[in-house]
C-alpha cells in the first residue's frame, strides 16, 4: 500500500488529536486546498485507515483490529524507535521468540545487522526479513496462514512454539487494560502469546502507548508475567501500571513524560 508523505502525516496528526479532524483544519495545517485534503481523506478511507464523518475524518473504532498493512503505517515512528531500543538490548548469540504484529516486524528490520541470534517466529514478514542475515538462524512455525495478518496460527503453530526453551520472548498485544491484563483479538493469538510467556526465560512486551486502554476480547496473560515493557513514550498511567506490577519500563533515551 502506497501513501503520500502528506497522507502519512495526516495519520500521525489524527493519532495525536484523539478525535475528529475537519477538512478545513487539515487544509490550513498543511497549507493546501480543501479539495486536495478531501482527496487525501477519501484515499485513506478507501484503504480502511480512517473513518469518514461529516466534514472530516476520525480513526476507525478502537474495537476493530485493522489489517497488518494498515496497522504498519499507524504509529510508524514509535514502532521503529521501540524496535531500535529492543535490538540494542539483545546480546549476541541469544535465542528469542518474535511474535506476531507490526512492531515485531520492525524489530526484525532492526536486527538485520545483528552479529548473531536464533529466532523462532510465526511472523511471516519477520522470517523473510531475517533470512537475509546469514548470522541469524530462523525457525518458522507452520500453521494456518492469515492473509490479513501475514502470520501463521493454530494448534500446529502453538505446538511448535512449545518445543523450545528460549532466553527471551518478544511480542506485542492487541491491548493492555488498566488491570494489567494482556489482551488479544482471537483465542489463537492468545494461545501463541501464552506459549511465548511459558517457554521464555524472560519476556519483553513491545507496545506503543496507544495499546494502553485499547479493547480486545481475549485475555492472554498478565503484565506481572512480563519482565520488561518497551514503549515509545512514558505516561503517568503506564508508570502507575508498571510500578504496581513491578515491571521495568524501557524507553528510547529521547522520550519525554506525558500526561
């Protein structure tokens, strides 16, 4: 999926606004005509990345999980900064799980120059990316392929995970609630999350700040089962959660505390 630079900036602006942005406001912000902005909004709506409302756009419902391609472009810079921080913490020769989702894919990109790892994953994109590095041994779980998520799931994928005892499990979640519950969108995703948690000596959760408070229907674990939470930005709510569950929060060095 191809987006213009302005369309990517509109998505970032919309994420920060947490509401509805009007075509008039966007035309002033980007110093272009309302007609140009309307074309951008229509293109983004056709791709399922925004919801058209009267006179403007909003984000899709927080209860809906977008396709992998759409999710990849939302909070892009945040996911990339998280990925770089994760990779900087991984020792040479380590063995890791790399879970499903877009942030683990960015971790795979950041690992391309790593001196050596063993990686077990069901993330099709991560496996293909890491196969370019001859110093990384990649094991891909078989199972049912989900075209919209670009991964494999099901009993065979979960059983494959359970064959391993790895140093670090790196994975994302659909959402994280104020009780510290890790949430996924399907039972199959939750089973894979459970397998990573149970078969890893240490668990690293990767999540941009939008995951806090986001709804997903299946509980896959608890924050207290995680050793390190990698986030793009520190918030007061995240600080309270990590302190309560005794979790180390890891952020890029340039991150600032926000409300």
